[in-house]
């Protein structure tokens, strides 16, 4: 018959006490909070979170946008876009295939990941129906060209461009 005698046992080498648990919890949550603060700071510095400015107001004006798109479809204009060197070319054609000349075309190059890189474009007519804008020091990558014609005939376009 064996008897367990507590006196004969070797005492444990390490005993977890209350202050060990306290320091472990403080350390765990301290590291978790520090990493979250770091990630939030980095995320807010690189992307503001708002892709479309005034998105709520744009949602309220959605019926007007639908009407403008219907009017644009009736006009039947087509646009061909090209990015060469440091220039953006837009060629406008009517529904009959004739160049659309004498309109005021304004636009913007948007970077899909960083709105700080966005830049306005000032188009001028180089030849009938062909409009050109300077795009100097444009970083490589994907760009989104948005352009519209001001005047009695509404025309808006959006086209993805690749800068190499």
C-alpha cells in the first residue's frame, strides 16, 4: 500500500501567481491594441475611405443621372481614347460617324487606389473632333479618364487607361 505523503514530493519549480496572470493579460491586450492602432493609422494615411466624394448627394440625384444617360444615348456620340507619351487623346464622333467639333471638353485622370494622384485635364481641339490634354509626370499603372462635354448636349465618358 502506498501513501501519498505531501512532504516527500518535490515542490514545483514555477508557480503561476496572480501577478503573472495580470502581466500576461496586460501584455496580450497591450500588443493587440498597439497593432490595431498601427494598422488603423497606416490605413487612414493611404486611403481616406471615400472613393466617391459626396456619395450621399449623388445618390439623391440618381434620377437626374438616369435622365442624362438617356439623353446621351439618344445623341449617339462615341469616343475613342488613347494615352501616348504625356498626352491624352479623345476623338469624338457623332452617331453618323462625323467628327464632333467645337465643344468644350473637360476631364480628370483618377487613380483607382490613391485620390491624391488625381489630376484635372484641360483639353483643346487639335483637329476636328480630336481633343488633346497634357498629362505630365504620370506614374505607371491604371488610370481612369472621366470627361464630359459642357453645353446643350450632355456627354459623359469613363475609360480605363494603362500607363507604361
